C-alpha cells in the first residue's frame, strides 16, 4: 500500500476528483493548505502598509491505494492537474504500513 | 430668498415654559414639530455611526483574534460616555460658565430639563430667532457626538491596549478635552438673547472661547475629528507599536465589514451634519447635500490617486476616502456652498491618502487604524477650507455677523482662515496635553498594554474570554 499525497491548484480539484474516480479511486481526503515553492506569492497593500504574501493557497489531496494501482493514480492526477505553468504542484508517494477500516475491522488492501 | 446660515454654535437655555421671557403680549414660541422630528431622527442616525458603523469599520481592519475587543471597546465606550454625558457632561459643555467650561451644577444628572407631569419643558435655542427646540432633544443629539468622538480614538490603540486602561483614559479625556473643546467651540447664548446692540458684548463674552473668535465649525471638525485624531496619535506614541509591526503581516481580517461600516457611517453622517443645523430647514438641506457630494468626491479622488501612485484601486482605499470626505466636510457642511463641497471632498481624498502613507512614515507611530491620518488630517483640511469656501464670492453663505439684526457677512478669506487656524491650533495643543496626561494616569493605575503573550494570542480570548468566529 502507498499513501499518495498531491498538492494541486485549488481550481483543479474537481478535474482531479473526476479523473481519480475514472481511475477507480473510491475515496480521497482534501485539505485547504498554504505553501510556497517555485511559484511566487503576491504583494498586498493596505493603505501605507505593503506585505509580500509568500504563501499561496493550495489543495492537499490524500489517497491510499494498493501498490499495483500507484502508477495509474499518479498518471490520473498528473494529467488532470497540469496547466504547464509554475505552481501546478507536486505528488509525494510514501509507503503505508497498515490500514484499518474502522466500521468492519478489515485490514490491509481490503480496507482501501 | 436669503439662505439663513448662522454660525454653527451651541445651544442656549432660554428658560422654562411657560415663563418665557418674551414680550408679554407676544405668544411664546413653541418647538416646531418638524424640527423635533428631524432632530430625534438625526440623533438616532448619529448613534448608528458608532454602533455598529464605526465598530464594523474598525473591526474589519484588525486581525480576527482581536475583532471582539474592538467591537467591545466601541460598544462600552459609547455607553460609558453616554452615561457620563447625562451625569455631568452636558452640564459642563452646554451651560453658561466661563470661556472653557459650563456650570457643572446647572444640569447635573439632567435636572432642570422640564417637568413631564406638568408637560412643561425647557427650551433651547437653534440658529433662528423664536425657533426653539426642546432642550432634552439637544441633550440626546449632543450625547451621540461626545460618545462617537471618544470611540474614534480607539482606532489608534487597538490590538494591544488593556480594556481597563481604555475606560480610565476615556473618562479623563472626555472630561478634560471633549467637554471644554465642545464648550469653547459651540456654546453661545442663542439668537433670541441678542435683542439689543447694547447687550452684544456681554452676550458674546458669555460664549465659549473659540466661538467668540468667530470660528466656523458646523458639526465638529475641531471638537470631534481633530480632538480625537490628535489624542489617538498621542496614544499610539505612548502605547508603542504592536508586536511584529513592520516585520510581520498585520492585515485586515474583513474588508467586507469595513465597507459595511464605512457605508453606514456615510448614512449616519447625514444626521451628524444635517442635524447640526438643529432645524429642518435650508441650512440642514445644504449640509445634507454637501455631505453627500463631498464624500463621493473623496471616494473618487482617493481611489484614482491610489490607482495612479500605487498601481491598484483598493476597496480599503475607497472606504477610507469616504470617511476622509465625511470628516473634511463636517466643519463645512452648512458653512460652504456646493463649490466648497466639490473642492473639500476632492482635496480630502488626496490629502488623507498622504496622511496614511507619507505622513505616517514620517511620524513613525503605529497609529493602527489611521485615526490621525484620516480624522486629524481630514479635520484640519476641512476646518481650514471651511474658512475659505465660506466666502460668498466662492458660493458660500458667509456667517451671521450681527445677531441683533441677523445680518450675514464675511470678514475676508485671510481673516477667516486665520481664525480657523487659531481654532485648529488651540484644539491640537489642548487635546495633546490632556491625552498625554490621561494616558499617563491610566498607565500608572493599571498599565496600558496587555502582556506580550496575551497580545500574541489575541485580546478576544484574553481580555474578553470569547472568540469572534467559530472556525
């Protein structure tokens, strides 16, 4: 099992969700986050006070998938989230030791 | 038709009905129902300017962790000053005393306003002869002025001051700055007292110090805005900067609320300015339209100046421009004609933009919500331009020079401008001294600032034990 964490542009969330559904992903967790990478922030001006806002709003999307599905899911996210401009985001893949479905007690791939 | 636009001044107690001291055979004048209705309406409009308008305008500009502290400070200071006004404030400001204070015993606890059981009411003067209004209406109207003036100061000291220090400061500053300045600028014996040329000197001598000079302040450029704006700047200096000021991002948490607040201020300000005519008449109508027009002009001038200089026209800029225009037209409202409203509005937007940018950088104080940059700078702009655009040659109404015959005139631009400048100067120095002492006393008694930890976490939780938003 792998945990796939994707940082994407907020307005791409619906496209990515549709693509993941097509790829057979049955559940995702979404968080509104802020961060910075290569994409620059912006300046905000309030009367005399000027602030550089480095942190750009992003969506963090997490889903756990069986090892065999990892490449398909990554492709789905890449294809649906890409605009070819700086700031499209990143995908991180991490190993998952254990998964439990709380309602039934199923474990491992059965719980995904 | 000659427009009757007398000096904006105060109110005089004529006497208790039915023993009015007019000629025995003439029927005693009674308050006009239209005037009464308008003044009651205006009073409620001015109340709206503090709660919720000013509270929302200021509240939107602070960080969300301090939202309730701002709302609470405005709400409670408004109430505190309203009560003090009825205990001794009105008596000290608007009864005959000396050049600086009224007589505290004349209307202590508002005694002497009339007998509800007998239906006998004390009457006060307006700016027209034989046109009294109920004194009790005037008490309420002026109460809302005193209260909002004190609330304005809060914008300079928010996000770090102790609530107890706010209350101590306000009691002292209200008593020793607001009341005497109001008395100096607005107290006079009223037009009906001027029956004979031989009485003029004695009557003038019983008026407030600044009124005697012939200063024009229709609705409170000196009394309200310069008074509060300078006190706020003193507070910002004595309190020190907010933690992280100039290094961390300290941005408004809801410009939506700031826009709502500014709009409600504009609405309520019709009561403030047009109500200051004390009658529902042509003077009130002129003040109303000037208030409308100058504010719109200032929105445009601030917005376009900001667009040109800073690159983008901002909502905060437009809302600030509205307040700047409202402030600047306040002393002018019924004292200038339409040309004056155009110029004062356009000038206020640009000058106050400088007040919150270039001037603010020079002053190096964390006047957090720019009370000085908008209210003092806008108030001074308006007070001085009032002296110029009061000129009949510039479309202004002039002012009554002889209250016996009610004859209007104008002493000349240089002469009137000098009078206005003196009135501004006296107000600036007076409020600066009183504010310094009042903040020092509050500091000695309870300390001015919350602890650094409390400031970091926010005043809502630490001073008031609650949070503005549940998210």
